[in-house]
């Protein structure tokens, strides 16, 4: 049945980047990027402070062009790798590309290091009457790292060693997760398939899936603990050399967000655990006819939930229709992803689990990776990743250095896309039972985005703090995980012993430490933004598009100002969280 319904899932076509792994075009780009980087270093190294504003503008433009070529190569290499992490030849290709591009970027490293040594008053003069002003937001972000910059030699060493250090550990994690096999009722599955079973209608299936996950994670926990310990220690050593006080500080800096804003968000969410997750899961347990929910029932479908498999074309139309009701232009941008082969949706052995949108480079277009299995949550994931893709298309004209949005705002268009899709479906539903089921599904998604991600953030903070004192055993990591989960999920969820290993598979802890709060930031921000949209006269859509087109040129304060929103105001977070509470009220009333 599933195979028939899900037989027409798209696969991406990466030839827009390069024809193949052995193509002449790829070889040529590698050679010209290396050559250009060498010439660039000869022309500019040690001379930045002597340039005029216009000359510095030209230098940064050239740097951006070389970066574009490197970005295209690495985007292609990563997307090929994400398509099959289990193929040793593809793994070798990905590693080789990383090494070659790392070598090229070593020649370019001086630019940002020297930028940070230019006196502020001289830089201000350089901006006057020159095109350099265009790059001011990027230069500002580079210079934010000024207090933590080491000597040129040390920076070069750290840069070159990354390939045999941090990046190698990340690759070990990715290939291990992609290669794990889980058995349920005699059938062998990949992680994304067995995780999908946690949303199965049958309690027995959910339990078997959870026990299989716990068993396999437990068998591999020493390896995952070693990866986690090594990366946390590696980060602590580098932070120490740079004089960084708090393990999350560098993330806040690259997110262009003040630590106190993140602290306010985290505190607001943790304070609302009782009124959100604790309250909802108590309600759900009652609904399911039990006193407590086992952890594998947390995302279980509700008794009245429709468990049919949603065909891909229906998922596409649902999302594009919802986008179109907000703005026909948004829907048209989204349609491009389906009309061109920019999406890879099927589950395959060795394929990267989860979902992502990869921006690639402004001269190409983004690609989406999904593991679509046809449930309502997968439709929401499509709405989410398509939001990222559309955002990346709109920000692309800013160019390679300015298109990239800080993480705090990178989740805005994706979560807004989910919200549009959900509200569109809810408005069409008149049956009170179905409405209640839909609202419950939305609340669960929001709890996963807000409560769960802040609990993840808290877990990371405790892990990094504890790692400063000693290497952590799997038992110690497991205890921190269980403590955080108990606090966030509340008394209505029963955590079994094997749940202590469920931190193992979360890729964000490994790929980008402290990333996770961006999801909660995005969800609360979109809740506030959506409230403005509902109250707005005309003009909201235009402002929204302007915000997405800005890419990384503006900070969150500047981007939210046209909507009269301010994330540094503690009341802002309460406003976002009250939307979730309002949904829970409505479920209770229904």
C-alpha cells in the first residue's frame, strides 16, 4: 500500500552544480579556485590597511567570487554525500573535496584576520564615498570576532587541522548513524524508518520501535560518547585559547544575537514547562485512557486521528495552496522546487536521516532533502523545508557573503510556512473531533520545536560545563539527558531505562553546538509575527518579503522593527508562548 502511494517521490538532479564527481567542470573549478586564491594572496596579503575604500571593496568582491566557486564545489560534494553516506567511494570523494577546498581557503584566511586589525576610524573613512559600504554588515560580523582572534599562525594551524580534527569526528558520527541497522519484527530498517514508527497507530509497534532504537543506541553508546566528549573538549580548548567565557558565546556571536536575549527565551520556556508540556501530556494521557504515557507514546497519533498515507502530489498541493493564500508570489517560488528536480524525498539506505534545505550558492539554487513517509508531520516538514528554500532564493541576490541569514532568523520563513499550512487546513475543517486532532498535532509540533529544543539547549550547556571537569562516561551523559527530559516533559511521561541513550542520534549536538535554540527562537518569533499578520491591514506581505530578501544584511532588531516587534523585550517571548497555551485551551474546550 505505502509503496503504491509513495511511488512517485522526486529525486534531486545535482547536474545544475556539476555533471558528475569525475567531470571536467569540477576539475577545472578546483584548479581555477586554487589558482585564483594564490593570486589573491600575492596581490593583497599584508596590504589591506594600505588600500583605499574602493580597492578594499574590489578585494572583498574577488574574495566573494572565489568563495562562490568553493561553495559550489562543497555544496555538490555534500549533497552527493548526503544522498548516500554508506558508499565508501562517495565518502572518499567528500573527504577529498573537503581537503582540497580547505587548502584553497588557507590562502584566503588572511583577509578576515587583517580586516580585524584595521583601525575603526580608518575603516569609517574607507566607507565614505566608496562601494565598500555594501559589505559593511559582513565586515561588522567579521569584526565581532576581533576580541577572540589569535595570531595569524595559530589561526592558520587551527584552520588546516580542522579537516583531521573536528570535521573528521563529524564525519564519523554521520557515517555511523547512516549505517546503523534496527530490527523490528524481523525487518531491518534505517534510523529514519524506525523513528517514523514512533508515530505509528499501534502501541505495540511504537514500543518495539523504541526498544529497538534503545538497544542499538545502547550498543553504540561508547562511540557516541567518545565523539561527544572529544568535540566538547576540542571546543573547550579552542574557547580557552580565544578567551571565550561561555561555551555558547561563539554561537550567539555568529547568530548576531545578544546572550541575554537567548537567556530570556530559555528562561521563559523553562518557566512555562508546567503550563505547556506538563499540562498537554497529562491531557493526552487521559485522552489515551492511561495514567501516564510511555515515552514512545509521546508523539503517538490520537485515537481519532486519520492514519492514511498522504500521497506526495497531495502534500505538494496542500503546501503550495496554503502558501498561495498568503501570497501567490510565495507559492510560485515554491512551485519551482517541484517543477525542477530540486527535492530528494524518498527514504533510501545510507541516505542522510531527517530533513534539510541546502542554500548551495547564489548563482545556483537551493536543494531540499526529505525522508517522506506520508504522514501529516511529513507534510509539515515539507512546508518547513520549502520555507527555508524560498527564503534562500529570495536572499540569494545579496551575494555569497550577505545572503546567509543568522540562525535566529533562518527558522522564520520555515516555521511561518508550517504555520500557513496548518492554519489553512484548520480553517477548512468543520468537524470538531477532527479540529481537536489537528490542534493537538500542532501543539505537539510546537512542543517539539520550543520545549524540546530548549531542553536540548539545556542538555548541551550541562554537558559542556561538566566536560570541563572530566571526561563523561555514557552513564553520566545519560543521567544529564534523563534529568533534562524529566524536567521538560513532566510527570505524565514515563521514561524507561533505555531512553538514557536517545541523545545519541541528535545531529545538531555534533554538527553545530548550541544551534537548537534557533528553533524555539523561530517558533516564538513566528507566533508573534503571525499575530501581527492577522491584525494587519494591507502591506504585511510586502514587509515580510523585504525581511526575507534582506538575508544577513540586518540584525533581528532591525528586521523586526517594521512589525513593531522586539525580541529583546521579555514580554515578546511570553506572547509567543501564549499562542501554544491558547491552542491547549481550545483543545480542552473541544
